[in-house]
C-alpha cells in the first residue's frame, strides 16, 4: 500500500543510522580511540619518558598495564561490542514494533477516510449498501482494537526495562556531569562528554518514538471525523463513535507506568538530571 511506504523507509532508516551511529562511531571509533592518544603522541612528539597509559575503562587485570595494554585494549573492545550489540538490537526491535503499530493506526485511519467512497462503488453493483458498510466498519473496529492490543503488549513488555534504563540514564548523566566539572584531564573529560551525548541521543530516540506513537493514535479520531461517517446506519455509527472516543486517549510508552516517553518528557528528564547534578555539585 502506498501509505505504508514512509514507514518502511523509516524502519530502514532507523536500522541503518542507529546501528552505524551507536555501534560503530560512538562505541568503537571515538570512545576507544582516546586510550591510544598517549601512544600516538609518543611517536609524533616523544618526551624523555613515556606518557601515562589511559585504560579503556577502569579495571584491574593484575598485570602491568603498559606491557599488556593492547591485549587489554582488544579485550575491552570485544567486551563492549557485545554490550553495544545487545543495546542496539533492543532499540531496533523496539523501534520496529513502534513503526509497525504506527503503520496500523495510519492504515486504519486512511481506510476510514476511504470507506464510504468504496461503499458507493459497491452500491453501484449491489443494493446491499448498509450491510457492506457495516461489515467494513466491523473489520476496521477489530483492526483498531488489534493495534491497541499491540500497544498494551509493548507497554507491558518494555515498561520495567524502560524504568531501569531511565533510572540509570538520569543518575549516570548527573554523575558524569559532576565528573566533567571536577576533571582536569582533557582526554578523560572528552570521554565523559561523549558518554553524556550518547545518553542524550539514546533518551531522545525513545522520546521521539513515544511521541510518534502518541501522534498517530490521536490522529485516528480526526481521520474518522473528516469522513462521511454520518451516512452509515445507526448501528455502524455507534461502533464508529466508540472508536472516536477511544482515540481521544493517546496510546503511550512509559517507564514503569510513571514516565511517559514524549518530546515534552525528554526535556523533563534533562531538567531532572541537571537538578541532581546541581545537588551533587553543592555537596
């Protein structure tokens, strides 16, 4: 269907862009390149003594860090790539589900808009006009109910993981901002900054997908209202009115049934992180 093409393109965009940005650029090229800076400087601008080694991440291997640096370095890359793979797979799976549900809302809404023109064409062939429209309305009601069921299933499945991620993200950003302000090492400050930026991007994508789900669920009532719903029988109108009433309540994704993902809540999360950062900085 032509109206589903934007969602197919959006899904392909998310798969490619999110995987490349989160997995390759942020995880491997940038973050893990910083520990190599002292070795590069020793080659380009050598000093009388070797520069201090920067560990890929705080860890104790009970060996000489400089002597076994590259083994530790590759172990860190492989370990974090496994973690990044799990995170990216989780995010791509979620975004695929959201895009699928949004396409269902769009499909049902457009079918409501074109319902009565199709019924007019059917009326030219058969006189059973009201019965044909009633069957189509029933099918669309079931399709809308199925979309709502998928939203509920998605919410129940991801609500607790979202709550854990939100808690870790807000606390992590607050503590990291505090470390940046207290850090004199430029390289470490850059690493902490990259971490904060990565968390912001991660949180923004969740909020963006939540906002998209809200918008598409609310558009249902507008699409039905703009159609010729008043031309059908009274029994069909009752079904349509029930769908319109339900469509006035947005379908949402939440973290622990408390934090609703939207662009507005994204700014709220940033304000909360900054508040915690301010409290930690004054202690």
